[in-house]
C-alpha cells in the first residue's frame, strides 16, 4: 500500500469507530485524541481492526506510534507495503 | 433458552463461562466473527451483577444500573446494537451531602470545572492540568504513582476535594487512595467526558436485548449450567465439565473470578509455580451491602437527585467506607421515567462492605444484622425522603454473602480483583493455550463499561488464538 492508501485505511477505521466525528479537516500532525473524542477503547479498536483486516500486530510498546495520522502512516508503511 | 445441557453439541470453538457483561460481550463478538459459541451460566438469569429482581407488590429492583459513563453508548453501538445505544440517557442530579460539603453536579467536564473553581476555590489552571493528566492516561501505561500521590500533587491538603473526586469512584469500583493512579484516572475521566448515564427500560431490558442479539448471532445459551472444571489436555484447553457433562472446546473464556478460574476451575497444577504464586497474591476487591426499598403503588417521592452520596464521617476513609459501622451510603433513586410506562419508585442504598464482617456470623446474628442494616438505612434516608417508612411497603437487604451466592465470586467481591489481577488475567493464554479470562480486574475493567470493553479485548485475543 502507498502512504495515501494507508492514510485512507486509518481514516476509514476511525470513521467506523467514531461515526459522529467530522474527519474532513483532521490535522495530520496533531494527536487524534487532541482533535477527536477518542477514548482509550476507541484507540484500541483501531489496533484491533488493523489486525482483523490486515493481519498487522501492533505491540503495546508501539501504541504511541499511532498517536497522529502522520506518525501512524510512518509506522505502518513498512509493515503494509506488501499488502 | 433451556435450563439444562440437553442437546448441546459435542464440541464448540469457544465456551464462555459466566454471563456477566464481559462474558456476554465476548460471546457476542466471537459469534459475530463466525465461531460456534456456548455460553454457560449457573444462575437462572443472564447478566451476572448486571441484574435485577422482582418482588410481590409490583416492585422491581436494579442491582447495579446506577450510573455508567457515556462510553457505554459507544460500546453498545460498536459491539451490540444501535437500538441498545439509543436507550441510554443521562442522569443529571449527582448529589453529595457530607460534613465537608453539600452540592449537586452533573459530573461532566464543564460542570466539574465550574464546581472545582467556584465551590472548592481551586485555581483554574490546576483544574485544567489535572483534567488533562487523567484524560491522557491509558491502561497500558507504566503505573508508578498512587491515587493518593496524584491528589497530593494537584490538591495538597485538600481532603474535601479528594472526597469529591474519589467518593463516587470508590462506590463505582471499590477504588482506594492506595491503588494505582491510572486505575482511578481512567475511570474518572470516562465519567468526566460527558457525565453519568443510565439505561432507560432498566437492567431487565438491556439484558433481554443482549440475549436476543446473542441468539440472533447463533450463541447457544444455557442457564442453570454450572461449570465444575476446565479440562486441560496436553497442556492446552480441551473443554469444560458442566453439570457433570464434558463438552469439548478449542478455547474457554472464563467470566468467573480470575483467582477462582486458576485455582478452582483449572487447578494450579496446570500453571508454572511462579504464575500460581502470582495468582495467590492477587488481592480481591471488597464486596457490598445493599438495601432495596420499594415505594408503595400510588405513592410518590419528590426528586432529590439520581445518585446521592451521603456520609456523616468527618473525612473520607476507605476503611470506614467498608466498615459495618456504616457512616457512608450511596442512594440510587429510580423514578418512574427509568422504566417508561411504569409509575413506580424504588431506592437502592449501597455501601461497600467486608466479607469477613458478615460471613461467619451465626444464623440468628446474621439475620439481626441484616435487619439492623435495614433499620439504620431507613433512619438515614428519612433526612432526604421524609416519611420514607410510610411510603415504603417492601424492604430487603443483600450482604456479601448474598453476592457470593449469586455470583459465586470468592468473598462475594462485587468489583473483582485489584489491578494486579489484570496481569494474571492477560497471562492465562501463555500458561495454558486456549485459556482466557474476562471480568472485573483492576477497576479499569470493572463496572458496566469496563466489563463490556474488557470482553471485547479478550474476544480479540481469543480470535487471534483461534484463527488458523
């Protein structure tokens, strides 16, 4: 997957988890939780969906890599490049 | 639903033991993923502590419905149904009355900040920085600070503020000052995001909706089915023995107490020495006493708030909260609008309690103590509901013994175990492949919201194990 595709994947997952949130002007370098009403369970849902949909395991120690859209894409790109 | 194990299949992908909100939610998630799931409950009703009971005279009592965070809306929507989420409504009158302060709040962020600044005179930037700190906590964070240390840092010398902050959570989850700060902070910030909520229609309605959904998704539900043993073969989970019948399973999710799962259901011999030892060290949380007060048909009571935290103690003290010499009580007021179409009122008074104070009393002394609990509760309630003895026509009490009988939890614990139970709960599958646990461990995974969410996390881990 390309960076753009990975970005779409993440935003799709968030849109499903938090259907009331407006994701159209999300800032890619600001933590999700500073601009969206995502609690720790919503965040875990992102991690669980990545595993279910793409078989990607994100260990607990790496959770902070998923804080912003930019950091998520940077973290996931090498792991999703062959998908 | 039948009351026996007649007609069960010889093998399931997953057997779920216990139907608390964790067990129910885990069963639902796995069934939706396409696994064959058998749900076994020893009691004749589903729900665990998310339960209710009916009594002569048209009374209905909810045991634990009073007040969960907004997150439950999202949890119902994400893991159950939109219809369930739509039944959740806010309760706005969270009231405190004790020698240090008397106030009413909705307990959402804005009202909380206003109360902290205007009533308790805490500077705005201190309040903001406290709120930011707890909102950024995660259950997987390193935990090095206790709740006491966190309060000392933000509100030194303010035991009134500490009481305002801790008392509701102590009642919600058995939280104390000596527990890890994240276990308090996550639960508190869950409440703080939007206040306190309830399920309109009552516990019977939500559990009924869950049962219907589980059936729709193909879960085989059996009540009156008590699991005696989790079968381990070749170091792996192979099934369960329930009501004397062996049923094979690739994975078992126990929604029994985590210590009971290791020690009674599986047996310590199937775990490493270190793990068995670690399990023994897990501390149980406290239990509760409750007094259920049913208001006579045709009688009304004035609105005095939805949740009322009262105490006559000078200061908050976790030991005192559980003492039989009760100084603190929480009242849940259930007005007719909780069950649309009903015209009935009920009040449930809760206190935290120690099992030891009740378990070993001779029968006559136990009965007398229960009666004493009822009388002293009605006396205390008179202050808030004048004439309560004339308005009530049904009263009943539950003690830690009662909770033990219905939930089978050791020492009748109503909030599972302390935080160290989470490590044991999460580590079972490494010790005995195919073995999982969901249920109240460590406060975060406790309460209606925590229990349901932990069910999702554990179902995810079980799916990881089961997936080829």
